[in-house]
C-alpha cells in the first residue's frame, strides 16, 4: 500500500514574503483516510499541489509511494488522482466525453476500470449527454471524482471536495470515500469543515501553514485540557459581553446556539460564582459539554 511522507516542506509566495507552508512534516499510512483540516488560506491547497507535482517546494522533500515529488514527478502523475477545490473539468464537454478524455490521457479506457467508479457513475449516468457546466454542484463533484479515479490511482488527493455542495451530497460523498478506502486506495482529503474531521481515521489541524496537532479525532478531543461549558440565555449578545468581562473566565466564544467557555481554574466553585454573576440573565442555561474538533482548533489557535 502507498505511503505519503512529508519532511520539513516549505512553500512561500511573493519572493518569500508570504509563507504558505511552514516546515510541515507528517506521514500518511498506506490505505488510510487522512484529513487535512483548516480554514481557507491555511496552506492545504499548496501542500496538495506540491504532493501532486504541480508546485515545487522551496525546501524540504516529500515522497508519494516512495517516489520523490521533484525528481520522480512523471511517475507520480500516473499513480495519483487529484480533485482540485475548484471544478476544473471541461464545461463544454458532456459527462461521458470528460470521462473518456481523462481515461485516454492515462492510456486506459472507461471499460477497463469501470468497476472502480461504477457506484459513483451510475448516479450521473442518466445525465451522461449533458454538458458538465450544466450539472448541479453535487453532480459536478461526482463527475470530478470519477475522472480522478478512472486510471485507478494508488493515492487520491481531494482538495475541499465538499465545499459549496448541499448537506445530502456531502454525506453521499463521504459514503463513497469509505467504499473507495475498501479498495485499498490511500485517500487524503482537505476540508474547512470541522465536523468532517470525525469521518477521517487521522487528521492534521493546520493554520497559517503550520501543523498544530496530528492524531486521531478522538485522541485530539480527549486531550482537550480544560472543562468546557455551554452557556445560553435570552439575550445572547449581552451574555457574550458579560462573560468576556468576568475575570475568572479564561476563554469565551460564540458557538451555534450557545457560548462556549472555560475557567482559569478547574474548580467546581467557579460554576457557582458564574451563576451569581449571571443571575440577571433570563432563561439562563449552563451545562458541561464534550469538546468538538472545532473547540480543539480554537484552543490551539489561542495557545499559539
């Protein structure tokens, strides 16, 4: 099975003024579903473009299936599939024509590897004569994945594949990835959606080109260092302002329908003190909660 190994990879832009990838090192095991999790501008796309030989690193090195991303770029291109963040297929070609074109580029045919894409392609086959530019977001996503798989790659790179598609299509897409993993394909997915982190076997949290944490989602969550509480009331804006002015509250940020807070001291008395401070808040609700990956990400950023 194919491994992907990064050693001290660096990529800058604007003559070194902008550091996109800052001394990044990690290893993806063969057959693993690995997630690179971070917001826009974190460096995810730059890493993927270097690993797929579309960009040269400034320093450091990396291998894909034992092949160097600089000296072995031609071999790597025959062994990887890449689905960029933006839909990059030919808009004026039909669904079938796009798929046929990419099969020809890799000196193969749709028929030869049809078993690999069958479960995905049957969902768009009724529209095989429709131009790619006229497809919905979910259908474009499925077509792009088929084109990335048609040459039976050993490693699959998917750069923010679910950005801009509806919730149902997102769920379907991850189900497809689970089936592809069973074929032994090593899959690297980048996403800004923190909830998708739990669908990966291991993840790397990245911000401003640096890896902040690398582990299984459950291990990252269990390593959260403090007790976390969700606080809500009728006046959420007023509540947020008040929480941020309480001196024994360590962190406070809006999160969905509540505000997540931690205390400077993990002491049960802090909860009583908080209730006293907030007794004027109507419909006040305070509960202890389990951290999410997003809470962990925010905690890492604040620590930086």
